[in-house]
């Protein structure tokens, strides 16, 4: 590479950390001037990835690889894009190419750990993924996010002591982050230490009062403890802090499911579902507008709740097509196959019987008549406050 071009590329890579938007604009101009340079196209791909534009990142990385097969930086970007799309096997294959170059080796160790860990779930072989993260951390011991990824992997495997040890390291790196406390709360919750888990979630909120995830996790724990109003309050406050996260909307619907197994909300005229929950589903749909993992899953969940079998099946199949190697896809595939088999067996039945079977298969048969309970009224009150953006901070 000519010295002047090398200096330009190095400068843009440095700019990428401080001003991704300007780096992308400059990189696009440079690629127009040098349309046959793989290094430049790989840089543009990296800029698009930093901007969250997966489609253009993939196209630019593919262009770089067509110009120079096996290009390490392009392989790194291509593998990261594939991982975000849920194509885990192909992602690992691409990231392994990036491991061959000293320039990209450390980053490749960082990014290959995630898809390897997801693929390992079926065989419970997690050690290789952890080794990649540890290798990356030897080069970058200051990276808080990588330590938290490693803590999560130990948490998932039930290795609580190692998880806590890593969380302590993460706290030292970023004392103002709630994430290590949330992770410690998760691990205690999984051990059945609910009081200790609540204490950790409170610490997380104390460290970062704007941590939407801390309130979400506290709400899910309150749901386990049958405090439905408290659970709704915490998760709605999480959504008030960050309403655009589809996963949190999905968890909110899950909490409402638990509440509706013993009560319905007042003011319902429907024999199938309270008006309030229908309203919540319609609001949730507004935050599920793209093809991301969380959005497709949320649309699937919402249509299940509304009893729209065709729409739910369409979104379920789309999820399986887009993210075939995830754990959720395997569960969804099982549900859809079971429903389709029952539908074939009951073609002679009337339409209402088929609809009820769909709802039963997905686990959402609800009581047929509303019950006016104090807890139901409180949940409805919290929802109205949330709608007005006036939900106060929960008393923890």
C-alpha cells in the first residue's frame, strides 16, 4: 500500500473511535477514488458496521473479499455481520480467517467467542469460546465489555464463583456501570438467593439510576415472587427509560401472562383478552418495526397474544429463517410444527375449534370473564402513568 494511502487509512481508523459519522463519510469518498483497493473497502465496511448499517457493511466487506480473497480486516467485518444476522457457522468460518493475521487476531478472538458460545449450547462445549475471550483479554485487559461477556458465559454455565470474580474486575474498570451488579444479581437469582439478588439489583440502580436493564431484571424477579404489580411497575419504568428495546416489551408481556392466570383487568368487554392488554400489544408493535432478532420475536409474541394465528406463524417462520441457529428458533420451530400437525389432524373441526387449539398450543388460554381486583386496578393505573410519561421511580 502506498505510504500516503496507508496514512489516510490509519487516520480514518483513528477517527472511527472519536467520530464514526465523519469517518464513514470520508471513507466513502476515499473508496470512490480507489474503487479497486480491498483495504479501503474493508475500512468502509468497518465504518458501516460501527454505524449499525449491516447491509452496506456486508456489501463492502464482500467487495473487499472479491478483490482480495481472505483479506483479514474484511473477513473480520463479514464475520461480525453474519453473527449479528444469526448465521453462526458462517460467522465462525469467516472470523477464523481473521485469526490468521496479526493485525486482526486480537479482535477476532473477541468476536468469535460469541457465535462459538451460541453454537456450543447444543453440545455444552463452552471452553473454546471462553479461551478466545481470555486470549483477547490478555491483549486488551482494559476492555470492560469483554470481561462482562466472559462473566455472562460463566453465569450461563452455573460457575457462580468465577462469574463473581470477573464482575469484581469489571467494577474496578468501570465503577459507574450497573452491569456487574446486575450479573451478580442474576447469578444469585439462579441459585434461589432472592433477597441477595434484590440487593444486587438495588446496588445496580444506586450506581446507575438510569439503568433500564436493572429495573427490568428487578421486575422479572418480582414476577417470580408473585408480586405482579411490583413487577409491572419496574418493567414499565425500564421502558420509560428506554422504550425502544423490543426484548423488554416481550418481557412485559410475559409478566402480564403470569398476572392473567389469576385475574383479568377491569373494563374488559372481550371474552378472549382484556382491552388493556390488547392496547399494550398494539403499543408494543410500534417498537418492532425492523428485522432484528428482538423485533421479529416481539411481533411473534404480540400476534400470539392477540390470537392472530396467521400473523404469528408468519413471524415465527420469518424468525426461524433469519436466525436458524439460535435457541429461540429451535423452540419456535417445535411450537409451529406441533401446531401445524394438530391443524392437519383437526381439519374437520370448525374454525373456532381450530382457533382455540392455536391459542392452547401457544399457552395463552385466558379466563373468559374479567375480575375486578385491587392488583389489576393498580397495574392499569401504572400503565396510564407510563402512557403519560409520568411513572415515578419505583420504591425499591
